[in-house]
C-alpha cells in the first residue's frame, strides 16, 4: 500500500526500505522522482512518470523510444508516428504489418515501388498503392 500518498508502495518507497510500514508524513523526498512535482512537464509526476526508474531517480526525463527517435527501427520504410507499428512513442513493432497494401512489403500495383517508396502511399495505413 501507498500509506503516505507519494505514489511509491512498500519496498519501492524510500521511506519504507524494510517493507514493514511507511513512516508518517507526506512521504516526499529530495529526488526529482519523489518530490511530488512534474519536473519534466509531461503531465506525470514521480511514480507515475515513465522517466522515473525508482524513487531515488534524480531525473524524470522520459526515455526515447523506438517510435520517437527519428529512425526506421523495423526497416519497413515508415518512421516513428507514421509507422503503423507505432501504437505509442515507446515501442515500434517488428516491421511489416500486412494489414494494408502500403505496409505489406509488396509492390501491389506493379510500378516497381513498394510501400513507403510508392508515391501512392501517403501513410503506412493506406490500403491502396494505386490512384
């Protein structure tokens, strides 16, 4: 339980290293990930912030995921937010999703270009390589 309301529970709470019970008070400490503030301005603070590994973490900056790093990590021709495999900014899937013609690794219209290189594919979610 989070007895002191700081977002950290039991052995993960710095005021409760033994897991036996949390000390009274507000529970907040001096690190960026245990001060009750949204230090990186992403709308999440402390335990709720994806940039906090634990309560002692001194930096709330969120990790750069494969869907926000400017690279085509799965080599399907689509980058980051344009990649149908990016449901979030953190994790790009393993490549081609054959749900659409513009992300199935085929030259569906026979023009010599496929998917992201085909001029008729504006988005990876487009389902036609023809005009």
